[in-house]
C-alpha cells in the first residue's frame, strides 16, 4: 500500500532537514538529530517522523551520490574499451567519495537503515562486477583480481588521499586520482611479448 503524499509544509520541512544534514556532513560534524532539528528550525518530533535514525538521514543525504555512481557505471558498461570503462568508473568513484563525505560511511555500514539503499548498493556492486568481468574477458585485467580485492584497494586510495591531503577537496581529489592511477597500473595484465 503506497504511503500518502506529504503535505507541502511537510515536504519543505523534510528538505530543510536534508539541507542541514548535508551541510553538517560536509563540515565533518556528527549528525545528531536534535542538533539537526534545531539548525533546521523544526521540532525534534518532525525530524524523527521523517528520519527515525541518524543513519536513515545520512543514507538520504548519500542517495543522490550513489545514484550518480550507478548511472556512471551503467554508461561505462556501454563503452567500447573495457579498460577505459573500468578505469573511468573507478576514477569517478574515488572522486565522488573524496568529495562527498556521506558516501564512505554509507558504503562501509554493515547494514542499511533504508531498504532502497540496500538495493542501490546491490545494483552498484552488480554493475561494478560487470565492468571488471568485461575488462578481464578482454584480457586487460589480471583474471585473479576479484571485486573483493578492488573494494579495499579503493578504500585505501580514498583513505590515503584524505590523510595526505586533508587541506582541501581539490587536493584530496588530485591525490586520489594519482594513487588510483598507480593502483590501476598494477591491475593491468602484462603484455605477453615482453
């Protein structure tokens, strides 16, 4: 049974809450629902009515970024060069995670607060696996490399870029691109006639 559409004031309040949460996440502040309510100028009950937990609010903030990564990955599946498709997608993923502080904790969470996030993460992993499979089938990536290998490597790239370049988003993005380029060079299969 579909839920009833929200009233206009409820839609406005929900958006205020999300906007405040986005700002807090970008600032590196913890998402405390009472603090969010105060900053959004709404009652605490209003926040809890829309977002029963801070995890649900964080997942809502992260949703557009995850959807954008899925769109990028699905487009990459149709690329002519499987290596370029995989590489471009991994670079887009690293850039997104270094730019959007909501993504890492949502990706790292062992369980999801919102059912649609579980579905989005499943779809992203599926398309990522297909990109890796295509590159391996073309003989461009070591066949022993698995998706389970790449996920912690990507986390390492983002962590290294964040630790090394905590000063600005531009510095973190540059460092992530550099570290990922080095990592990707290790994934490629060696030419047979060397």
